C-alpha cells in the first residue's frame, strides 16, 4: 500500500509520533511518505491508499490551518484517513476530573476529523492521541487557567513533560498496525482502544460500515478476539 503520514507541528511532539508511524509503515513493507502538511496540496492525497493525518491540539480542536487542509480534501476520496493528535491536557481516563478536562481541552479533535471525513465520504480509519509536552508559555497558561491547584500542578507538570514517551510511541505504532492498544486494559480486563478502531496497515480489514464513536470500543475488541482465535 501507499501510505502518507502528513503532519503539522510547532514544537516537535506530533512530529515524533509521525516518525514512529512512518517507521512502522516502512517496517511492514509499505511505501510510506512523511510530509509536513504545509508542503502538501489536498488533491495530492489521492495518490495514497491510507493517510495518517497528525496535529497538535490547539484550543481544544485541530489547529485552524489543519482544519482548513482537511476541509479542502477532495470529496469521495479513494484513500482512508486515520488521525493522530498530541495534546497537553490529560488522557480521557482515570478520574472524572481528568476525563472532563480532556473533553473540555482536547475533545473537539476527533469529532472534527470524523465529521469532515463523513461529509466528504472519506472512510475514517481510526484515531490515536497521546500527551505532548507543552511549551513554557502554554504551560504557564494551563497553570493560570486550568490546573491552578499547586499539588495537582506539581504532579501534572513533571509527568506531561515526559511525553510523548517511548510507550506512547509504541502505542502509536500499534495503532498504525491495528488500532487496538494491547498495553492498556479497561475495567473489564479487555484491551482498550486508543480511539483507534480499524486495522489500518497490517491486517487488511477496514470494515465496510465504519463504526460510530460509541460502537468503537466493541468493534475493536471484536477484531482483537477474532484475531486470537
Ligand atoms: C496555541 C496553542 C494552543 C494549545 N491549545 C491546547 C489545548 O486546547 N488543549 C491541549 O490539550 N493542549 C493544547 N496545546 C498544547 C499542545 O497541543 C501540545 O503541547 C502538543 O503536544 C504540541 O505539539 P507539537 O509539539 O507537535 O506542536 C496548545 C499549544 C499551543 C501552542
């Protein structure tokens, strides 16, 4: 397959994830290109079978330029699109507060991608997100407006500064291969999805009818189960 990993980055976090996905695609024997979005024309994506589109989260959503790029994609494209995002807020797991903050501060990225793809008839193949170290200025803004409590801040800052970690990159690679995160278990002991769903690069099983967000987890577990039998 011809794979494109297209990304936007300001401080390098999303680029690090993009490189991991690129390496994974190449190691699976695919012809894979790694390009910055600003060097691409939306029409050129038609040359590819799968496009991984990556961006940092800005103001809870995709950065404006990335949104414009996605909105400029040709309708009814022949390629599938999978998204990946880095964000400074918490992952949507753990405490209610963390889930709520994730929703508030990074919750629009996935719906923006899904809705735009749906409107254009582009099959949406999955979504990966992980934390990414904020710049000093954004860190200060987060402390002033979101994580004000000194104890919570003292826990949050040293942790977020480590991301994307080697484990994040391993998950990004797993996402590129199959969409299921084998390393993270949910409460029922089943593998949790990273927002990813369809088997993107390795097993050639993009489902005909792509699932809604609500169905995502079940389908991924189903894929995992059928692979192990
Ligand atoms: C202008 C700007 C706005 C941001 N807004 C958010 C936000 O709303 N939510 C969030 O979780 N992170 C936000 N961040 C943090 C970045 O998403 C995060 O640090 C990301 O990993 C940076 O990726 P990059 O190094 O590829 O640019 C923002 C960063 C910038 C520069």
